[in-house]
C-alpha cells in the first residue's frame, strides 16, 4: 500500500477492482465503511461476481475475468476526452512532458521491437530522447507529438466505451457511470483510493493490470494524498516482510537485485546502477545503492567482506536466467533436476498451478522437508486419499521429513502489514510437544553444514564458513538480535558526510536510520529500508502510542512504518508547486518557506524546494511514469491481452495468444485449451470464513464453511441441467474435480460482442487434511503459466467445462 | 517511551480504586466486604495477557492472547483465550470470522508436535528424533551441494550457483526468521528461493 488501512477513512471514492476486501480483509474494510458513514464516500466494485463487497457498494459493474486492462485504458481514455485530468499534477509530477524516441510504436496489439521467436521485445525504442546535456528532453506545453502525454492519448483512444463493452462484457451504460463517478476525483479536493489484491495479480499480465490503475490515479492526481493511493491488500500476515527481506530468487533485501552472471564483478554490477538523474536537480535516491549494498554484504559476511575483495561479491550466487521462481523450480523438479526441496510454512500441493504436475514433480524429489505448524497436504502428497489425492503411494520414492514448528502464538518478532507498519509481537505460549522455532531449525541445519565443510571440505565453502554468526546462543539467535541486524549498526565511528568532525553514531551503536549507511565498510545493515526500526531509541516496532493528532489517520507513534516511519508514500505530491496542500482539508505536509513539515514524515529531502525537486525521489526523472520505458517486459503502456485460455480472440490481433512475452514451458503449452472444447471461464476466489488452507484445520471455520462448492449462474445451471445443491463435475485440460453446485444470482453471463460468456467461481479452501470435509481446490484445473514480469500464476482466468454428476443433493 | 500497562492490570487498578471509594462512601461494613471477597474473580485475571498480531491477512489486527502461565517468566504456558486488541488503531478490538476463531488454530488437533519421516515407498510417517532428522537433512544438503554447485560458468566467471536444491519460504514468519533464513539459504548459493508473494 502507498497509504495505510487507517487512511482509507480520508477518501471520497473507493474503487475495489481485482479484490474483495469485505470478505478477504474484513477488518481493514471497516475503514471503507467509516469513509462511507462519516465522509459520504462512495464505493464502486468492478468484479465478475457480485461479491459481498459489491453488496455494500454504491455502484457495481460486472467484468469478464482477465479483461481489466481494457476497462482501465477505457477509463483513462474517457478522462482525457472529458477533461477529467488534474493538469498541474500531470504536467509536473508525471513524465507526461517527456519526449519519446521516434522508433517507439504500437500496432496489432504489439509494441515496437517484438521478436516472436524469442517471445521477447527489443526494448531499445521504449525510451526518452536524451539531449546533449545528458538529460531527457521535455515539452512542458505537452504539444510535442512525441511527448508521453500525446502517445498515451493515442494509445488509449482505441479503448472506446463500445470496445470496453465488447471485450469486458460490461454494459456501456455501466462503464460510463463508473467513469463519471471516477472522473469527479480529478478535482483537487476529491480523491479516490484503489484497493486491489490477487484478482489483479494472478494473471499472465497482472503487473500491467496494476500499472493501468496506477496511471489512472496519476492522471487524477491521487497518488501521495490522504485517502488516495494504490493499495495492494497483501494476502498473508508477513508476505510484505518476506518480500522486503528479499526471500525471492532474484532479490537481495530492500529491493536490491541478485547479480546475473553477466555482472562478472562488483564494478560491472554497479555500473548499471548509477541512477544518474534524468532531469536537473532530481534526487534519484537509488544513487545510494552502493551504501545499501556494502552494508548488506557486511551484515552477511562481516570482516570477510572487504573493499579489496569486492565486498565478497563472489559469495553471492549469480543467475543465468531471470529467476528460479516457483514455476521454473517445479518444472525443473518435474524433469528430475531437483534433489532436495524445503517448504517452510507453505503448501504448494494446493497453492501451485496444475496439481497433477505438482504431484508428479514432488514424486521425483529425493528429499522433501516440510517445516510447518500444521499437517499440510504437501507433506502428505504421497498418501492416497481416494479421489481427493489419488496417488500410487508405493511407487513414490521421495523421502519426506515433516518438522513441527511454532505458530505466531509461540514466537516473538515483527510482521509488516499491508501499509508497511512493522509491528512487534510477543510469544504467549509454550510450543506444543517438540515443536521448535524456525530460527532454531535453520540454525541447526546451518551449524551442521558448517561443521561438515570444516571437517570434510567441499566446493567453495567460503560463504558458509564466513557467514556472520555472532549470537549469544548460536543454536537459536533471538528475535532481538536479528531485528537489530536488520536495522544495522556502526562498525566504526560514523561521521557526518558534510562535517567530518561531527560524530553521528559511535562504533558498536545502532544506526539512527539509513541516512547513516556508508559504502566504505563502516556500517552494516541487513535490510536498508528497515533501518530506523531498532535504533538507539529502542525497538520502535513495539511502540504503542495510538494518539492521532487532528484525526488524520497517520498514527505516527504506533509501531514503525518503513521507510523512516513514513505513512503515505510520495506525500510531497499532496502539495502543489508552491508547496501548499492541493486540498487544505486534507493537508499532509507543506512547505513553510524553509522546510517541509506536517502530519507525516516528508517523502523528500526536508529542505528541497517545492519548485525544484520532484516528488518521486526514487525515480531518476523525479516524476512518476505514465510511460514506463523498458522497465516492464510487456510494454511501456498496458495493452489489452487475453488470458492464455480465453473464449475470445484478442480484438487487436486474433493470432496473439495470452501475453506474447510470458514464459511458457513446452509441455505446458500442450495443455492449454481452447473454448471449442472448454467453453466456460473459471476464476478462483476466497471466502470470508476461511484463510487459504489453514482454517480447515480449525473446527469453527470448518463448521462455518464445511464443504467445497463451485458457484455458477442460474442461466448456466438451466443450460446444463444442474440443480441447486447438486453435484457437478468441473474439468479442464489438466484435471477434474467434483463439487456441490452453488447456483446464485451473484454470477451472470456476460455479453461480449456476439459471444455470451459464462463464468464459474471456484473457492480455494479445501484439501484432504484437517477438520473440514475433504474437497478440491482450483489448482487441480489451473494452467501452468505466470505473469510476464513476475511469474505469478494465472489463477483468475482459465477455461473449464461443467456437467451434472451423481451425488447427494443438498440445498 | 513504550507504555506497557496491560488492560487487565488497568482494570485491576481501576476496579480497586472504585471499590475502595464507593464502599467506604456508602458505609458498607465487614459483612458486605466478606460477601465481596468470595465473588469469583474475573476469569482472565488469573491469566497472562500478551500482545500479538493475527496470523492471517495483512490487515494485521492487534490481538490479546490470554494464557495460563507466563512464557516471559520462563513458565509453561498455554493459550486459553484470544480476542481483539481494543487499543489497536486498525481493528480497534474487532476481529473477522477467522480472527475470532484463532484459538482453535493454535490448539488444532492437526498441530504438529513431533518430527516425522516418510521413507521412500512407505505409506506411513514414523517418529524420528530431532537429532536424526537434522543430521539427515544436513547430509542430504551437503552431498547435493558438493555434487551440483556450479562454481564457474562456461566463460570462467565465478557464479557460485546451486540450482538442484530449492527453498520455499513462508508467508507468516517474522522478519527476523526471514532474515536468518535468508542468511542460511543464500550463503549456500541456493537460487531456487521464493515466498508466497509470487503466488
């Protein structure tokens, strides 16, 4: 989230599209209710299903799964045609004025540079014209035909309300009503918030869905303001934290990157990370990358990371492919190329696409280690549970070790919520039986490995032997010790960069925040964005002062929000070019003639003059990007792409299937279906009574929603002769499931041009372990393909068929 | 400063104050005081209250866990009750149908309590000691890393990449566990490393 849960009360309009907050995030959704009740805010829901969020909305519009980009580009087109643009914001705070290379273009659904053989773009034309002064050329009048604004105008002009209706199945009048309501938020005293979740991410073009809304929010001037923003509702309690700390194939902590093997040394690695400003006087804060990186290497390897050995650069693995993400790993596993696999609190047998392939892959491992508080399906993948897990146990040679871990109730530490609040919690109970903390387990594995390398030797043991491990109890480092490493400390005295006599932090002390990080090896910090969370003032994550001066919703003294305790990202954009709040009733920070001050920690240097330094300090432009240059694989603007399995051909290019640059493994492509054989669109969703595959272990939740079902419209039920509460079989080209039929008015067929599209909803909470009745999940059916940029699987739009099956009828 | 006056403690203090002043003011005598004394105490008054966070979604509602016993004091403790934290700015004491039933997840019959192993081809899980399980895991890792670590690529560039063992990290562990996991996994050279964020 750019903003926070408690900030939602400041909004005038909530748009829930790509999510279902009332059911999946009920206590956060209360802030929507608050905004409606006390501010008169309106709620719009755009969703294939009339969800419980929709049931309390002011306006609902249906949409075909996987067509969101067309809807969003249609909205931007409508805003431009109807002058619903926050012009000062767009001109000064976005890259609307930047001139783009002549070679850049779009035709037939594809941008310039497409290579069908490589399924990739040559992105060299997707960039600005750079002048002789080394800066990007701009035209503040927005008249230049090649400026981003005019290219955007042309790009979105194709997305007329008629095209939106044809592609999305959203009736034109409903689309126009949504556009009118949103258009009101281009006024400086009106704002809108976007709340989205996996309904947008789980597509082969998920990242572009989100960009589409981010661009709309920029056009309306709604980023960086109270009640505005792009608010990703993260699904799990610390998925934000695990990503912040870099537990992904291609990441280092704090959104730095693992080197690729093309970056053969430190100098080469850093050469593409100079982040030189693209406009005069801009902050381009990533210029501090070397400080963050050296401090991380010191946190990992201490004295073994030195200037004369490139800070132990070769201790880091180097990638030969963009990522060894979960899809690639399970594909490799299925090819027999993976020996050992760990699942730490994760249940891939139900979470990853194409369960048949997942089972086959797990069966080829030598060793599977599962660390979990609960009995997961993954740990029991070899166990026959009749139709719910029909495997040949004796033929599966995988050894499985199941390790009992603690739950939240038995562990101390911090979790990061959606709004980036780092909240400390304390253990309340003794672990059951022999259950152990993950920190103990990881330490035991590490210490054993280290000893074996000491005793036996082996290839390149250096990064293991030299890993920093200065803990009071080497067998179980404490949460406090680890949290302090995340914050960072001074390894030598740290002085002011502008005044070498001024001592900032003495050797051995916790650093104040990341402004004190250095690239000379005198500081360590495991995750630079967390710096400030545990400094010499103590554990700021444990702060519990819930006062909120003037009721802004900021709660600055409650926990600690990264970065620097900032509650609303880009908050400098809440004020105009003179530094005055666009909306005085929603003041956030203002320029007082000397510095920025107000209700939040300024997201800009405190003395940066408002007419000189742009608000988007992480970008070398100083502005936000309506045109994202070559930073995304599938285009600098979002363009409509169909799901890999779709009942409709792409309206711009009937030959194009799915996302033209998404990675597809050969054997998976053979398992993609067409609508001739599988005529219905399926989509997965969550229920408010359940949390993923955990609460089926809980008797109360298991009783609240005891049995697996699929949801269909009355029209589809009539067409297929399916009775309410009857049993149905749903199958795709990859698998088959049986379920109770929930026939409801919440799903209606969508008229997309001359095609009537039926949608089937499949909730995701059942399996074969726990207290609930056995059932299936959608992943028995889903395709094995992910988003082109981040490889999130396409769970939200795929093709199935359905028929009545025999079974007990319940109503 | 972190104010750490628990709600239970606050109730006790406030309650004692009210009782002392009003009883005195109304002229209650010894009999009434004796009657007061054998009224059963508020159940949660004999428990330890701990601040925690709901383990499910990232609204991250504040919760209060009430336990018999005090882990902070080194005692055995088990959870008897969980409720919303009324002081928390986001949820203000409220919980959803999942959060309201949290205790039954902590105390679920399918909580794991013992390391177990399923041998190749077997149809059962058998108990195994921690020592034996960890030795086995470490041996498997060492053998595979020794056999499959790619130290340099074809161009002779050091790559220190280990692709044949993978690690899938959690979505609800703490940042501190995440950091320790990161250290261990990355120092070995593992690149098949992901968490639920990708899914």
